[in-house]
């Protein structure tokens, strides 16, 4: 790993322009890392940007050539690689300092097909799942399913997909319950479009739905569960088995 990394922030006028460039960048691989960020600035008002990194060898204008970002607002900085890989700890520290880390976090993590993300993302942003307290961030990770080889990672059968993470914070338990109901509705909408989910969020599923989620890998997973956890000690909460 190099000692430093160049970190970019590329602003966008709207989510459609953001998604269009995420598609382009995941295909061209001109950056080492790319992440779409949709941040709420006010009720119904969203700020869109791409966070990206590169080693710093290419001229800046070459890396952003042809993109739809607001050139005047593009920024980059050089950071120590050790700081960059610890950036999640920085976000957690901010939430802790603002008293938000201890509140309920009914997050939603959907893997949307490329063919559906332009229509589904506005539904997510307008739903109770994207309500709650600020700072609210919705993350979009563009993926190439044919490059992902973990056996239990379920992805849409398309050339591209988007992992969409809604990082919400609820005011109280009642609000968290309402967000969880909304999560379920959005999951169903995404599933009907050929999407899947990344099972780390607030999305209760029944045992038969877990079987459907894991599909052809279910029998293999069940055998592993019986072999390595015969007493059912590990993670009984989700109700998978």
C-alpha cells in the first residue's frame, strides 16, 4: 500500500447524473475506489457527490475528463493511507459526539439491478426509510457482479448492480418501527425488479424468505450450519434456520 492516497469529492446536480457517472467509472476503472453519496441538506433537498481515490500519479484533469460533475466544485486532497482506511472510525466518532450513535439505526441495504436503480432510488429518498435525524447519508456502491465471487453474496443477474445503503437514525423506537416497515416495502419493490439485499440491515425475513434469498446455495449453507453450529448458538436472531 502506498503511503498516501488522493481523495476526490465530485459534486453533481442530481441523482441521475450521479448514477450515470458511477456506471461510467465502474466500467472504465479510472479510480481505485468509487462511492456515490446522497446527503440530505433539508426536507426534500439532497446533495449528490462521488467520493473516489487514486494513487495520485495521473493529472487531475485526465481523471475527471468527460464526467458530468460540477467541475468548479471538484476537490481533492492527499491523505495518509493509514488515515483513509480508518475513515469509518471518523464517522462513528462524529455520531458519538452528536449523541446519535446510541439511538436506533434501522438501516436498509439493498442491491439494486442497474436497470431499476434510476427509478427505485427516488422512491427510497421519498420514503420513511430515509426519514429520521440528520446527518442522513445514502450510499451507492456500483458493482460488477461478474467480478464478485463470494458464494453467499446474492447479486442481481445484470452487468452492473448498486449496493444502496440508507444510513438512517430514528428519534425513538416508534420511529424505528415505522422505518422498518418501510424497509420491508422497499425490499419487496426491489425484489420484484430482480434485486437482492445485503443482510446487515433492519429487515426481518421469515425462514422461507431466507431460503429464497440464498437460492441454490441454501442446502450448502444449511449443511455448514449443522456441521459447525449444531446447537444453534450463532446468530439466532435473524431466524434464518
